């Protein structure tokens, strides 16, 4: 879908006009394409205190073929290539005084950051601090990163990864994700990693090779993008949607070389039919089973609470929340069908975090998804699997295309990247969570919202 | 020694919802519909870029340009372009006959996999220039001089400009199929009420099957249509009783638009393979095609009804397989007209007819009517001639699979030209 305003603002005339009028100038974001290097330029790695991660980060970057500019001093090299990413190891802070080091490193480095650059801060979780002073310093980074994200222009993002002691092995997948074009529309976010349940190596070009993925609501919009991205990354996709959407669904399945399964996920026997289907078919040339489940199907039935009838309330709750619970439970119960290192990703929404006028039903269902994911995470970890939620912000789809222009244009700009996200941005985040190497990301809620002003 | 044979497996099927003539699919050609149907099947079973043994399909009403309809549809589909294909045509028996052809090749080990299908449009039916005009144009074409050419062209008369629209009529009798069926209905004294009841059951059964999701993996929506357009879930004997007869004459006429199938557009396809092929592809086996039989009757001079050939084919098939008519869990008798189904059943119960016409010592007997067309048939779904066989094979195979292993079903399809195609499936 075309962002005419962004295209205009980046055109010759548009640049002049938008500058003079002080209008937002949304950038063309760096998005992932197969074969692309992890970063288009070098990275700078620094530490604020006696961090434990800087060496690991440097090794990881060099492994990925990224030249690392190590800043001996806070000023850094004034000459040389401008960095495409700035990584700060902020572990080991003892109190607010140590934050001076954070400032001293970031200020000059961020100043030289390229467009579509990345600022990534790695820190200890505040909850595990030994003293109030330490907790204060750790928590301070949250405010800092969110503010940096808001100051950055040109499609650059800033994110925070919290690394508890012992979870260092989990670092590679999140670091790669946040530096790459896959995270183009993920900004101002925070992810806490945990010790990966089963550390895995993967082919970074096709990390999902041999995996079987079920995607609900795959006939169009975000679901279709998820099917495409999972297939691009090597997965065999079972595309699910309501029978009435079957023609489009077949088109997507044929496009991605997967299979179409026409199924209303709210049908009384939906869970048993999905289980039976997966038992009967042996996808990707292996025994029956599924590795990746993406609960994406969702609907809205907006009305102010006082005007909302039971039907609107119930249908939204059934599609958006109850079906996710029922299908997941059925797969857990179907002996061995959900493979050991399974990845379940549930699509929530910004409305579930920020609330939205006219969406009590929708927001309740989407907040419920977050509760479900957090509650299930330990059980999933126990079987070597993960379950996470992705909360899209304003994503440009057929749904938003039919909104009034004013509402749509304003809605699309209410974030630090000053533009709506694309379905592929949500899909990339989901595909990352589905990777074998993402075993250390569990029970998390990742917002794909360009650091939306809503519910931030 | 004959090579050992195996039974072909029915893996699944796909069809587009059937549309009423000149309606939702008015702009779709046979090739469009067959291609979409193949693509839906490919999507359901993940057959993209797969080279199948062959695709056999056909249409009853065909444009001259569609001489290679099936192959062209394969080329336009997501199947590998190296999948061979050919056209089949046996009137309303086309779809089932195509399935038998593919199944037999699989049974002989000549194929490991194949698709059988059929398609028809009565909206985009071919129109020919009429016979007089054709002669004039041939004369123009063979004229040697300008003068001769002008002379030939001068022979054109206004009446010759009218196109010839294909009629649903038997060339040898000039009677439409409905008129033929009305003769049979009168002969067998098939009442109006029982015909209407059969029609209502067809609509209700089809609607209930859709409601329980039975067709979720058998039908793929097309051009905005998600269910058969002819389906009337609220059909009732009272409503049908108000319709005027359209076939047959005078007081005794019983056949209305409600208990006869309307002209319909649509397509269907069935995926067949050897058990080994299905297993290697990780695909299920719903049922096997056990055996099949065709028959033809002399409806022109022989005094038999046009649509009575299946009545002759079934006893032959039963005898060869050591079965009685009662040895089935499901019966799929194509509802060309409600009266056809009822005459068929009545004939099998009639001792005199079975003895004199079919040469049987004992009649085949009655069937348990609760096992007949349990998920509806052509009266409700519609009947795009060549597409009906594929619809029935896939529906029955799934029914048998749901019922569990060892269940048996009988298919009986009547066809124009006094022909009939019947088959046995087993889970
Ligand atoms: N577009 C956005 O800006 C946005 C923002 C936040 C969250 N989301 C969420 O992302 C997901 C996808 O949204 P979208 O914009 O692509 O919507 P969409 O309406 O374009 O697509 C949703 C798909 O889900 C299918 N679906 C609905 N009910 C179903 C059922 N009972 N069984 C099977 N399939 C069913 C629909 O047929 C449709 O194909 C939804 O969960 C939505 O709530 C979207």
C-alpha cells in the first residue's frame, strides 16, 4: 500500500514544501530483503560501566560480517564511516552516577548515526537490582531509550534489551533482529530475554527451513504478509481462513507454496479439525506436527460501550481471544503434535495496551491475549517452546484504506517514525519470534508501532 | 498373466460453488472455471509445481477454441506445465467417466497420481452460425474469382444471420431431456408430491452439510460466491407445490422448476493417486474407487427411458462384485430430475421390470432412503453437466471417510444419449 504523503515528502518539491511548513518528514524505512547484510555500515560498540556484554556483542557483530568501530574514548573517531548502529552495553551500572557514562558514549555516537540507523541498549533488569540506587539507574535507561527514539529522525530507531544474569546466550537473535531491517517499524521498545530453553543454530538466510507453520487469518492483510515472510524464511505454511475467504486464501497458499485450510476458527469443532488436519497431513516431508502457530485472525465490531450489544461483544471476544486459547490448548493436548521447540505467536494490538474509544470489546480481547501469553510462557518454556505476543500499531491495510482520509492520515503520523507501518513489518517481527534462535524470547509483548504515542 | 492391479485412492476434491445460468459466472469461461478449480485443489493439497500423472477433464458445451480445454487449463494453473492432460466427454457422465479413466490407469500402474474433473457453463455456451449461413460462407471461401465471391455473398438471407443456440435436446428425438424425463415419470407413475419431497430433502441436506462445515474442504469460493446459488435452505413442500409444471403435458404433468435441476455453471476436480503416492506426499486417503460400469439404452426405438441406463448398469456392477443393492452405506443417485431418481429406485424394486428388462431372477429391491443423497445432490446444488461427477465422487469419498474404514457407497449418474455411469467407492 502506498504512503502518498511519505513519497511526496521525499520528492524534490515535497522536501521544500514540507520543510518550509514544518510538516513531518517521514523517511523511507530500511526494510529487510534476503541477501541483505545485517547492517549497511559499521557499528559502534561501547560500555557505560563494567559491562559483561560488550565483548560478546563485538564477537557477534564480527560474526555477522559487520565492521566494529570500538570507541576507546567517549568522543570516538571523528573521521571514518558513519555508523549504521550504536550498541551500548549498559550492564553493570551500580547507581545513577554511572549514567554519566551512558550519556558520554551515546551523545557523540548517535550524532553520527546514519539514516535508518539503530540504537540498541543492553541492560540488567531493574527488578533484579541489589539496591534501590541500582534499580534507579537501570530503570533510568527505559526513559532514556524511549526519549532517544523520539529524538531520532530519518527512520532510525532505539530499543532496549534487558538481559538477566545467565541469559547471555539468548542475545544473538534479538540483537540481530533489532539491528536488521526486519525491525524497521519496531521503535522505543523493550524486550527481556531469558536463558534460551534449547539454544539453536540457524541458517540466517532461511532460518525456518523445514518448519511447518499454521497462520490464521492468512487470506489477506497482515496474515497474508505473515504467510509470505514465513515462507520466504523457509517455512511450509498452512494458511487458515474462513471458508468464505477461500479464493483469496488459495491464492496465497499457491503463491507461497503452502496449503490452504478453510476453517472458521470459532466453529465448535475448529480445534479438533485443526488437530485432525495436522495429524492427517505430513507437511514438509516429516511426520505429523507443527512448529509455528501464528494466531493472527481478528475482527473489530466497534461501538461505544453504552451502545454495544451482546453480539458485538461476544463475536469479538470469540474470534480474538477464545479461539486463540482453545486452539492453543488443543494443540498442547494433542500428544506430540506441537513439536518440542514450538513457537506460538499471538497477534494482540495497540488498543489492547492503550485502549481505544469505541473498542471496549476489541481492546479487552487484545489485552486478554497479552495476559494469556504471559501466563502460558513458563509452561511453554518447560517444553522447550515459546509463546509471545505482537501488538501492531497503525498498520496500513485494506482495513485502514477504507478509513476517512483525515483519521487515517493523523492515525498514521502519531508515532516517532511519522508513518503507518506495513503488514510486512508485523510479519517480520513474528518471523523473528518464530526462529529457532529465538528460544530466549518468551512471554514477551513486542509492539510494532513505530513508537506510537498511544499507550506508550 | 494379467498384471496385478491395485485400487486407486481418492485423496480429496475441490469444486467452485455452482452458479445459476447467466448469473455470477456469466463472464467466466469453461477454461477460467476449470483453472480456478484446479488451483483450489492445488492449494488444498500443496501441489504447486507438481508434475501429476495426468489431468482428465471435459465439458459438455464446448467452444471450438476449447479443443484442448483441459491442457490449456493445466497450463494456466499452478501445476507443473509438464503435467499431461486430455479432454473427455460423455455428456453428464463426463466427470465420473474421467475419474474412472484416471483410476483405471492408476490401478494398472500406468499412473501414480492424477486429477479428474469437469466443467460446464450454460452462460458462456458456444453459439454457432446456422447451417445455411455456414454453407454460404464455405462457398465464399472456395470461390476463385471476385465475381464468384460476390455472387455467393449475394445469397445471404436475413434468416441465415441468426445464430444457432445449443438446445438441451436429444438430436434423435428433438425432445428436451425434461420432456424425456416426463415420459418416464408418467410411465412409472411418479407422483408430484414425492418429487417435491425429494427436492426439499436435497435442499435441506445440502444446507445442513454446508452449515456443519462439511464442504469446507471440498469447495473453494469463486467470484464472490461461497455456496451453491441454487440452494434454498428454506425450501418446503408447500412452496414447491405452488409451482406450475414445465415438463410433460396436461393434468398428469408433475415436473416443475422446483423438482428439476436448473441450468448451472460450475467446475469440479478430484485428486486420485496410488496409496503409495499419497503416503509419500503426506496426503490422506478418503476412499478407493473399487469398480465402475457404464451402460446405454435404446431410448429412440427400444422403448426405454432416456435416463434409465444406470438402472441397467448397476446390476452388472453388483454381480461382478458379489454385492446386493442393500450392501451400501451411502447412495449417490444424481438428481437430474427428482422423477429420475424415483423412477430408478422404483425400477429396481419392480419384479416384472427386473425380470423382463434387466433379465434378473429377483428384483434388486428397495434401498434405505435415509442413506440416499444424505448431503444433498443436483436438485439443490445445481448440475453443470460435466462437473457433477467430480462433485459426487469427492462428496461420497469424504462421507465414507467420516463414517470410518470399510464403508461402501454407490454412485449412479444418468447421461444424455441414453447412457449411464455407475461406480462403487469404499473407505
Ligand atoms: N491493521 C491494523 O492496523 C491492526 C492493528 C492492530 C492489530 N491488528 C490485528 O492484526 C490482525 C490482522 O489484521 P488485518 O488488518 O490484517 O485484518 P483483516 O481483516 O485484513 O484480516 C483478518 C483476517 O482474519 C480472518 N478471520 C476473521 N475471522 C476469522 C475466523 N473466525 N476464522 C478464520 N479466519 C478469520 C478474516 O477473514 C481476514 O482474512 C488482527 O488480529 C487484528 O486485530 C491489526
